């Protein structure tokens, strides 16, 4: 909130009217009950006795934290509003911000930055409470005080969108992105609203937009150099990690599909390269090891095929394909006894695998022939 505790744009800080409505009366009484003990009367054996319940000490040092150029009594109101907002008491927070704004006028405070923050914070309360009209009014006031301020722009865009005033919302979102291209919520909203405007206005939808202001380069530079809060840095890091995970998942899926297509067309070396690259992204994907084993078998690289099947079985000890393809690798290595053992394992897992049954007959014949050859060789020696 303001320059203290508010969730950063794009990190789930509320949509148009989507916030949870706070019961001001309940929140207010809850806040008051923490400020000190409350005398309650208790009936004991038919008589009333006064008993005082002492609440645990509450740390209120945050109320005295400096708040820009605001005098102490107004800074206290702002800090209290921030605390209430953070704890979901939006109605009570709105009241504090309103008193701070009125107090600025009474005290003759002329700090555009501080007033901008107060109006922007109160706008956030309106937005959470579903009052998009007053949210827009406060954001507009904040932007008159501090043009191109990111938070009022983003909040006004959300409010416009909730009222289905899509052209104005689009303009504000695009202005936000001139200031900070990392606001994912603005990117998502621009994409969504573009589709709506195309459906609504047709191919000439851009001609019906209000003019999008060009943010001066000096303002863009100033915004980039502004230190960011820990919360905002964490939110950006989380979004970046999510985006990287999505990118890797998409790349992995594409490589695997390309590998499968190459196998079907008999291009085993190229398929092997695709599978190898996909495993560099997700090294614990069992199916890719068994797929790459096919390529290695076709290329007569039996030892490597066996190793891939070993890796697959470490991930999935009951994988039939891995046992079957390792049996073929053992056959290529002329280890017929191990091949026979793996084929029997396949049939134990699934007696209906016809290929394993046929291959077992072949391997059994080869094993018998190998034993006979070894015995004949031994006699000659």
C-alpha cells in the first residue's frame, strides 16, 4: 500500500470489483478491541461482578514511521490505513485515508507526491470494495498530482475494465507498459481487451481508441531508476520463474513431438538429438529415455540403449517398455541370459505382450545355440 506494504501490480492485487468486501463495523470493533482491555460484567452465583480482560500487547510502532513530508498526525493516519488495508479491512482503511486527505487540506500540506499516494491508496480501497466509479475519480486526482504514476494508472485501468469501458482501460494499460514492461497483469489485460475490441469494433478498432499518451523518456528513466520494494522484487522473481518454467515446458513438449515424428519417418539420428535436447530440459522424464532407446537400438548402439533403459527403470521400476527395449539391447550385446530375464519380466507384468513372447522364443533359441557353441569350443580346447 502506498510506498509501504501494497502488493505489486500483476501479483494479484485485485481486479475490478473482485475484492472481498470488508465489514467496516466488524473491522472497526475488532481494531478497537485490540487497543486495550475491555471491562465486561460476568454473572457469578447470580450476582454481577466486574472483570477486566487484558489483551496482549500490540506493537503499534509502525504508526509512528515517517511518511514522506506528512506531519506526524497525518503520517499516523496513513500508516494506520496501510495496516488496515494489509489485513483486509478496506472500509476502515478508506476512512483513515479520507481523514488524512482532509487533514492535508486543513494543514495546508502541499506535497503532490504524498497526496498522490493517499488518493491512490484510497482508490485501492474503493476498487477492493467494488466501487469502480470512485476508484476512477481518485486515480484521476492522483494522476493530476503526479502524472504517469504507475499504481493509479493500473488501478484506474482495472476499474475501467470492470465497468466494461474497454477503450479507456486499454489506453491506461498501454501507458503502464511504457513505464514498466514487467507488469504481467497489464500484458494479459491488453491481450484480453484487444480480442474484445476486435469483436466489438471490428478491424478498425484502433481508430476508435482515445489517444495513448507518450510517456516522456525522462519519466521512463526516472521510473526505472526508482528503487523497488522487497515485495515487488519477490513478485517479479516469482513471475520470471513461472514464465521460465512455462517456456521450458513448451520447448520440452515441442522437442519430444518432433522426435516422435522423426522416429515414425525413420530418421533415428535426428530423433535421438531431439530427445537428448528434451532430456537436458527435463532429465527425469521416463518416456523420453525409452523413446531415445529406440533410436539407439536402430543405430546399433546397444550399450547406450541399455543405459537409457536403466535410467527409465530407476524412474519407473515397472515400466514394460524399458524392460522390453533393454532386452533388445542385451540381445544386441549377445547377453541372451539377461535378455531372457527382462522378457520374462515383461510377460510377468503383462502376459498379453505378444512381441515379448515372440522375442523370448528367439532369445531362448539364441541362448541354447550359444551354450552349445561354448560347449563344443570347450571340448576342442
